[in-house]
């Protein structure tokens, strides 16, 4: 049975992400009975995950602020502030932030991919180990149904 879930900003897990960015986990599978995961990225110019595809979930990006290049099935698109992208599972995709900063909302359905973000990223409420770097790990990606098919673009 699903229940309403409310989380104030201070209750949302903050993960250190690629290139020093932050991913706030707004909703996860536990909060949504496995229905969806929602996260919000605060990232800088150049942030780019590897070219990849999801085998378990569909994904939606909403670029709240900033600009980006997006690749879907090897086609390149420019995404402007307020632009949205729907990525069905199995479609290879990637993006690269082209503005100085970007605010990106991500929704995945069903939930589950948050495990990859938590295992790859670092919870910012814990001390940062010396020399720690957040970087994609193909083994962790595969564990959560993601396939890295190429380098960042």
C-alpha cells in the first residue's frame, strides 16, 4: 500500500557526484513503494556521465537551469533551460553540461537506480576520505541494470 511521503530539504540525502557535483535524492523506492526515484543534480560545466543505457527503468530529465548537450541513440541535441527529455529503457544516452552551472531534475521509473547513485557517490554527511574521487564503475552500474556503452561525450 502506498502512502504519502513528504521530505523537507534537510531530510534529503546529498551525494557528492561526478566532477564535484551534488545529487540530492528527493524520493527513492522506499518512499514511493518502488514506483519511482527522483533526484536533483547541481553540477558544473563539463559534468558528463558515460554513454549508457538503462535496462530496468525509463528516465526523464528536466533542465531547470543551464544548458546541455544530450545524446539519444547517437543523435545529438541541444537542451535549453526548461527543456525536458524522456528516455525509454534500452535507449543509449548521455549528456554534457555546457553552461557554467546546471540544475537538473531526474525521474526514473520504476525505482532502484538510486542504489547505483548511493554506491557510486559519497554521502556528503560523512567525512570525505583523502584523495576520494567519485567516478563511474561499470561493475556497480551493471549491478543496478545499467550498461556503460561508451565514454563520456
